[in-house]
C-alpha cells in the first residue's frame, strides 16, 4: 500500500511537471513533415525520440527500411525482469511534404493544433512522459518496458509489423497509444477493433474513335463503373462491413473510348478474421464477371490490418489497466472501435493488448487535427500508475 501511495503521488506531481516539456516536444514534433515514406522527416523524428529514450536510460535500436524509414525500439530492462510490456505508437502521419509550413502548430485555449498531433504524436510523448516519471521517482516496475515506435502505421505497417511480431513473442502485454476515447466522462479502453482489406481493380478494354468507330470500342470505364457498383452492393449494414472506392481513373481524351480504367478500394469493418475469406471471395468474383464483351478485369487485394478480436487475453490486459483507473478514481470501461490500428497486429501475434491510451483528439487525418491538452496530463498520469502497478504473470 505504501508503494501505491508513493506511486499515485509521484504520478500526479510528475504528470503536471512533465506537461510543459511534452508540449515543447509536440511543437517540435508537429513542425516536422513526417508522412509515411518521408525519410528525411522520419530521421529527424527518430533522432528526437531517441534522445528522449536515452535520457531514460533505455537501450535503443534503429531498424531501417530502405523505402520507409526508421523504426525506433527502446528498451528499459531490469536485471531479472518479471515480465515485459510493449508501449506502442507510430511516428508517421498522412500528410505530404510542405504541409507543416501551411498548417503550423498552434494553441487555442485548451486545444493544441498540429498535423498528426493526435495520431499519434501525443501517444509518443505520453509513453515517454509516463516512463520518465517512474524513472525519476525510482518507481519503475521490475518489468522490461519496450517502446516500439514504427514509421509505417498509416499504410498498414508492412515493415513495422515484422518488429512487432518479434517483440510480441515474449511480451506479457502491449499498450497501444492511439487516440483516447471517452463517453459521458468514462474512459473507454479498446480491446477489439475491426480489420481492413485494401485492393485495386484494373480493367483493360479497347480504344476506338468515340464517333466514327464507337461500336468497335470496348469501354473500360463503363466496365469499371459496373464493378464499382458491385462492390458497393457488398456493403453489409447488419455487420457494418463497408466498401469504399477511391480514387478512380481511366481513359484518355473524351473523344476516345477508354481502353483502360483503374480504381482502388477498401473494405473496412471486418469484425473477425474469419470474415476476411468471405469478403475476398466477393472481391475476386469481380474478375470472373463481364458486363462488356472484350473487357478483362484484374483484381488485387491485401490485408491492411487484421481484426483485433475480443478475447480473454485482451480482457486480462484490460484488467491490468482497470486496476490503475480504480486507484486513481477514474471511471473506465472495456470497449470496441470500428477503426484499425497496430493494436490489430499485436493482438494477432498473441500478446494481450489494449488500445486508445493516448490523449483525446479530434479531426484526425485532417489539417485541423487537434488534441485536448488537459488529457495529455491525465493520460500520462494514468499510464505511469498502470506501469508502476505491473507485477507478476498470474493475472
């Protein structure tokens, strides 16, 4: 009980003291163009978080992908760890080069605006801030704390998932610091998310003069239009599985019957991994149908994120966090969310996982993205207590 009292006091005081430095880091972080694949911006961000990790005494690895950038892995490891927790967030955003100059960091009352500030830069500073509180107070748990900050979440972590799988192999739980959720003052911790398939449709037809030779043409655009409608007809309102098609392109000048057409699509909201096979059959069925003689359709697809299914393992990880919430007097509930994040990967690799530990944000993925500053302090305090209370493997 004495350790818990010390922990609660250290977390409260530490979170308040840490907030100014966290805001300074967010200002710097939000001033760097670090969209997925921006290697120069990613290196600047990797250096920024590496400096912070080293002040915590963490051993740091850089895992570099030649096309995407640097995944940063930090490790605070006691001599004989009783367990291992992963703190996960991502370093990339959805914004291209030059966006931060047009949309700089700014403060408006209790809100901080910046590109990627909620998704997922606040998560990074909260993870670092919580561990820093415990390190300075001498209250780090006897667990290994592994920080995994990948640089490719916004495109489905094709490279970062390799390192997630490696770290998940001996982890007892993973806490993912995507944007926080609250409802009617109750903190909602996510233990189930839905999966996503991405794909493309390419149609080849036959070009012809749109006037004098129209009947000899085979319009790939017309064929693609039918295929797009077929995809939208696959929407399942009962399961809340939805298809969306964009962008679309095709043909040359409007005086020529289109000889080619292309579309990209996503299938979002897949509640369980068994649903992927059924949707894939529908998707690949597009290639076997033809509305225009002479047109050929090629369909490709891949998993962007697997589903994070509700499980007893994830529930046990939630109970570890619930203990911290109760100690702080915070109302909390276990919840699911229709969007997909890296938590889907951690869960699929078998590590007990909870998501949405970061601050409360709004207008994510837009140039008006912003985060509620008081929630940064509150979530830092909460995570510090949750980490400080980690013990044993029996839970």
